[in-house]
C-alpha cells in the first residue's frame, strides 16, 4: 500500500487483550503486533508483549516506541475495533505517565493517523447491523470474553494460542473482504477525468 505522496505504508497487525472494558479500572493483558505485506500477509513473527512477563508499563512503553501513537504513516495499525484498542492504550499510557496528551493532541492524532479497521466490514457483512457483527461470528475464533478468565486462572499459554488464532482470523477476513470489495469496486468504478489517473 502507498501513502498519498506515493511512499510505501508500513502496515502492522495490532490488537490488545484486557481484563475488562474500562481503561480506568481494567488493564492491558497483552499487546500483539506484526508487520504486514501489501496483501495483508504476515511478515516475520507475531510479537506478543505479555503483561504477566514484563508488566503493563513496560509493554505500553514498547508499543509507544514502535510508533503506535505517533500521527505518522510509519506504524499503520490494522485490526478489529481499533478505536477501542488505541483508546485503551492512550488511557493506560496516561495512567502510567508515559504520555501527556491534551485535547488538541488527541484530535490531531485521530485526524491524521491512518488505520485500517475490520469492524465496519463486519457491520456490512451483518447487513448493516452492529449487534451481532463480531469477528467470531464470521471467522474461526472464539469470543475474546474468555481472556480475562484465562488471565485470572494463570492460563497464559491459552491466551497466546487465542491471540494467534485471532490474528489469523482477522487477516483472513480482511483479505477475503478486499477481494470481494475489489470486484464491486471494479464494477462500479468510473473512469478518471481525461488527463488524470
């Protein structure tokens, strides 16, 4: 994929697991990321930053150092429900005093940071309904609701297996959606005005 100026984008699969849905009360259990090629194929190894090994503050600092919260095109997150994931990282990073964002910084980030979220595709696949448009409905993965229980039970190997299946499911669905939507795009595309490409 390319930026508007023609330079290549650096796509990264990105996801987090948490102990719950409230970043004020809950914490991040793991952060996963992996570089992707232009066809959304994984490059290298899935990196899993585990809170139970490094602590939440350390895994947050690591993903911040990768550039997740930089409003640049160098780390373009690709995943499902990215607004939830990124907002959770912002809130927890603020709690640990790793960042100090005011409203202007937050607005600049959301207006300039490119991201590719599977969630709207899932809503359209669910005939426009938000309810029931989860990834596990359309892909080979279980609900993430089990992760907090696995974490509390110390079943970290099962969390690692789950996040790998979730990555595979999200990327497979993204590739399938890209192919299906490309056919629709080809059928609906109008030629560019003369002299433009």
